[in-house]
């Protein structure tokens, strides 16, 4: 499978964005043994005066021990798309000065509207780094996944670069760059958000999205994070 040049450019741009922001999500960090993370989100967007669309997603992680993390992702779009996959993530190298790198392999199902369901293979790489700034401690991260339909040969890719900072113990300010590419083309979307801690195990998030490459969609999203 040969990935388009534009995908590599988008991945490089996302990586640069995350690195320079420190001077994405924190997926590279292994989950502690027996600890779990669960999140739900709803994303609403529209292009100009056109119809709005929604995407609902859920994400779960569980620490298996020995730095292994099991998880799953699931999503459903208002256009009829349904997708879900399970994955296993392992570190590539021991952490060095707060920097982590990991690889994952997932297997799942994708069901676009009007097409049959298909088994998909989803490998991924992630990188994360703890950072300290004058405004507070934080993190920078990059997560990249490439999904391959085992029957059709279709492929699509996502690259998310994230920088987050905690100006207060109960607050996080997050800036994310989301890259996506499939046979129909590519897109890059900016997604800043604010996360507020409601309790030691529960956080809520609200943010906005603005597509900057591949279209002009803009929207809002809300989410909930839980750790237990």
C-alpha cells in the first residue's frame, strides 16, 4: 500500500505543530495496571449554510500490566457511517526524560452507508512528551493510525497532534490539529478546547473546530472523560 504524498505532508505538519507548541492526545503513555480511561464525545459541524452533520464517538483504555494497554474505539456519523475496532498498544522504547513512544495494532469493522461491512486492520504509532511552561505543566503528543479494508483494499489515515497545558489543577487548555486522508482527499482541522475537572475521576470538555485544509467546515464538540 502506497500512501499519498499529501498524507506524509500532513503527518509532518502535525508533528511539527506538536513539537513547536511546547517551547496529542497523550496516547503514548501506558495505562497503569488495572486502571481504565473512558471518554465519550459528540462533534457537530457544517460547511457554510449547508446541512449540519454529527459524529458520536467512544474511547476506552485499560492497563494490562507490563506497559501493555488494551483499548477500543467506536464511532457513528449522521451520514450512516459506523466503525469500531479493538487494539493493543505497547511501548517501543523505555521512557526517556518524560518522552514516550508506542506502537499499536487494531482489528475492527467499518460499515459506510450503502456499502457492506468490512473487517479493517488498524496499525498505529504514538509519541508523547511531558512539558513544563511558565503557565503550568502539560503534554505534547502525536497519534497516527492507518486503516486498511481487508476486502476492498480501501485505506484511510488519521494524524492527531495535541498540546495541552494545565494552568490550574482543575483545568486543561488543549489545542489539537487533526489530519485525515482517504481516497476522496485530505483535510486538516484545528480543534482548541477547554477541559474542566468535576471530580478526581471525571472531566468535561467543550471546544470548537475549524477546517483549514480541504474545506471550510466549522463546528463545536463536547465530551466527557472518566478515569477509574
